[in-house]
C-alpha cells in the first residue's frame, strides 16, 4: 500500500470512543445508529482534523500526547453533539424511546 493511503484523521477514532463513553451513561436519549452517526458527523465538523501518516497501519491515537486544551475541546464538542442531536433526532418519525 502506498504511504499516501496511510494518511488518517486520528480524530475519527477519538471522537467515536468519546461518543460511546458518554452515551454509556445516558439512558434518557436515543442511541440508534442514525443518531450516533449524526453525533459523530457533528463532532467531526466542529473539531480540527488531526491528519497523520500512520506507518505500520497504526491508527491508534494516544490521547495523552494531546494538549489539555485539545482534550477539553473534544469533550465539549462531543457533549454538544449529543445534546444537539438528541434534541433534534433525524431517525424518522418513530418514537424516540
Ligand atoms: Zn435515534
């Protein structure tokens, strides 16, 4: 595989993990695939991408090398994404709960 194909946005996995982490503690909102995907897209659109060239296919990102400010931003945006999407879910006209 060409090295250029190894350029990955490491934010993707971080955001996915953060969403799962926060949703685990929430029983009051919809966690369907559509809502989760919307939360994911919202958070990705509101955070700067972190593109890296991953050698050896390593796409695991160590959050501890991020600045405290960046970690705070990620948490804030993910919580905002959950809030925005859960208030205006797009999962059709079916009942939320
Ligand atoms: Zn939903």
